[in-house]
C-alpha cells in the first residue's frame, strides 16, 4: 500500500509483477526484459535476473559480472585441450573477486558419481559398450545434479563444471554410432537442465591427444581410442556449437592467452543476451563496489 501511493509505482508495477511471478512459477519459462525466454532452476536465479531487469528499467547504471546472468558454466572439448586448467583458473579468479564458486567435474563431482567415474575411465576401450556408457554417464550426472549442482544453484553459487551433457552427446551419441536420440531422451527425463554458458575449447586433435597422453594420469581409456576418434569428436563438438549457438562459445585453445579469450567469449554471450555492446573490461567486475583489476 505505501508503494502504491508513490509516483513511480506505475512504472515499476510491471517489474514488481514479474518478480512475484518468478517466485510463484519457480520452474517455468518466463519472459525477460530482452524478449528472450530463460529457464531458472532456483528462486535465487529468478530473483537476481529480475533484480537486473528492475535496475536496468529504472535507468540505474550498475555493471554486473556475467554470472548475474550465468549460474552454471561448463567447459567442453576433446581430451587434452585444457578444460580442467581453464576451469580452475576461472574459478580461482572469481573467488578472488568475492564470488561463491563451486568447481566440479564430470564424470564425478559427488561420491556416487566418482565411483562410476572409476568404472568409466579405467580399463581398455572395449570394456563397455557405448549403450552401457550412456547409462553410466547419465546415472553419474543424475547423482551429481542431486548432490552438488542443484544445491549449489539453490544457494546462488556459481557452478563451473569440467564437462557436462554435451560430452555425452558427442562421445557416446555421435562418435560411435547414431545414439543421440537415446542420449537426449535420457537427459530430458533424468537431468532436464542445460548450462547457462558453455565454453568449447577447440584445438588440433593430434596436438591435444599428445598433450593428453603426456599427462601423469591413469585415466586414459578414451584417449586410447586414437586420433581418428578425436577427429570425429572435435567435429561433433563444432556441430554442437552450431546447434546450441545461443549458449556455446568456441574458444581457440591454441592461443597463448586462453583466459583473455574466455573473457571475450563470456562478454559476447552477455552482450547477445542483453542486447548491449560487448564490454570485455566489465565482465570480470568484482562484487565489491570498487572493481579489482584482473591480474
């Protein structure tokens, strides 16, 4: 009632109504300020997006870090391209900027998923059929979602994941047969979530495979499929980037400054979703009032 008596109430009324709808319709698609439809998995995600709408509509000059729009970021690409390293660097930087970050990986990320990881990544190439792999990866992802990703998003944390469903779409769905419909059906029924932003690191398969095999690790089952497999997987990822061009940004993994390229990719995605110019320098803004400069 006090708000209704304010002169500016009429201009704010549509946005206040939208805020209420976010809470009342927790898992539905709602229309955002830039005519796009977005999907929220938590009240906190809906609240913060609506807060951005209200501030922008009110003419307030307030720059948000890209994660005001992106809550789950994933890194994808062929083996040896540097996904794990870049995920760690991004997580460390955001934590240094006072953001609450959950860094995780797939397969794995939870106790049950880590057990399945050992089954999937150890042994010879013929240990599992591709159909069995699809079931195992989906089971691991479901446990990962229940135990880590969904609780983190519900608390408003930023989730950075080294691989997610796109890897299953390519490794199991495309590279060894046409099983994509099965992958998508299980994903739709059991997972039901896509990342807000996917950074696809792209690199020559021969170079990436050599890097992967040089690592001091025992989980080389997929690398042992050989370079021909890596070539098919790379083609599959690039095709996926065209299919999901609204969320997938391709980053050249051969360049020296990957973090700068990652920063630019996030800025392009943010600009596209908000119909605003690409402002790379503001992407890494701290949550504090004064922004710390990137190192």
